[in-house]
DNA sequence: ATCTTGTGTTCGAATATTCCAATATTCTTA
DNA sequence: TAAGAATATTGGAATATTCGAACACAAGAT
């Protein structure tokens, strides 16, 4: 998942996922779905966003593989396909992270730079 | 951090972070910086992307608070401000996540729907 | 079959993003 | 201080995203 055939990370697929999360309304939808599966109208009323717009955002989330839906009576039930992923991403973003300082980076930078200059291929 | 004054999650700030990660080149830059702090030219050569474009993407990452930079001799040293955050996000995205099935969601949906219909305020 | 409610789609305008070419700017070194 | 290397900025074209309005479609109730 999110790796290409050769087992390496895939910037295109991954950026597609982040792009799907790159909108406040979509984040609010995902947060809501983290609590409960919801129908379009419920989301519409909870978020104070027009219904067609909610549908559009849900469509983006669905194309990104973040949500799925199934009809439930007269409602469309939207839910997270991978709640664990979404939960983890939110928690990561909410957490406090230690800040890296320039002083701590300096030596690693110089070393990496030297290595790169030695390795310098043709030029 | 990434919470507003009232301590709640902040969709606008959070989506800004995801937006910064919503581009394959920026993801590649972040992955590179996860290994080592780098100067612009090094990134430029490693990624085969034109230098002004690299600068532009770095600027986006900097505005999002994901990277910082400091001059080191004649080079600009770019590094991750919160390596832990970036690492965690990549790991989350690369991991295998259990898929939620419609059957598992159905009952929760119905219950949530009933609650919502009862709570129905004015209308 | 019609009406109502819930949902999805389409079109177009406004805005934002992305990238390149060209040009600036900033250091370092001669 | 002039040259050169490293990096940043700007302007503009191409493309993508966003959102509302209007409309289309689907299912259940009457």
C-alpha cells in the first residue's frame, strides 16, 4: 500500500493522499467520520457547508481511498476505510514535537556536504 | 502547536501542513532532509529538479514550518524543524492499515443516525 | 405515478498552484 | 572591487482547485 512494485516509497501516491487531506472542510469531515459513520445530510448540518460541496469533498476523499460508502436505507453511509491511518495522522499533527536546532544540525550538514563533494561524479 | 487558543484542533492550520506535503517533489525533499540536512544545490542534483523550483518548494515548506535554514559558509543549510513529525507521517502513510468493512460500520451508523434524528433541534 | 427527501453531477467564475525563463541577490575568493 | 558560485525572486503561462447555482437522479412514502 502506497508503495510501488519495487517496494520503494511512492511520492506520487503519497502526495495524493496528503492532497486529499489538504483542505479544512475535508479534515472536518474526516474527524467527524472518526467519531461515527455519517450520511451526507448529517455532515452537511454538522459542518454548516452546503450539501453539494460536501458531496464534492466526499468524492475527493473517496478517490483518494480514504473513505468508502454504502447505501443504508435512504441514506448514503460514509465511513473511513482505514480509521487507524486517519487517527494516527491526526494524532501526529496534534502532538508536540521537539524542535531541531541549527546547532545540532551543523555538523551533520558539514559531513554530508563533504561526502557529497567527494562523491562528485563527473562534472 | 497546531491547536488554537481554546485547545481545540484547528482545521485551517492542519490543512496548511498537509497542503505543504501535497506535492511529490516536496515529499522527496522531506525524505532527503530526513536522511541529512542539505543545501539547495545538493537537493537540486539529487532530485533532478531545476534549482529555482527547488527554492520555491523549500519556501513552501518553510512557510508551513516544516523546515528551517541557516547559512553555512556559502551554502544554505536546510533541515527539518520537527524530524519526528515528518518521520511519523511517512511511517503512517507507508504502513499497512486494517480495512474497515461496511458490515462493521452498519450498526454504528444506524445508532448514530437515530441519535441524530432524536436530537433534531428546531426544523 | 407523483411527491419528497437525500444525494450526485455539471458548468462556470474565482482563485490558487506549479513551473519556467530571466533576473536579482548574497557570499566567497581572487 | 570584480568574478563566480549559490540561492532567491519575479512575471507570466498553463493547469488545478474550489464553490455555488442549477439541475439530474434515486429511493421511499403517499
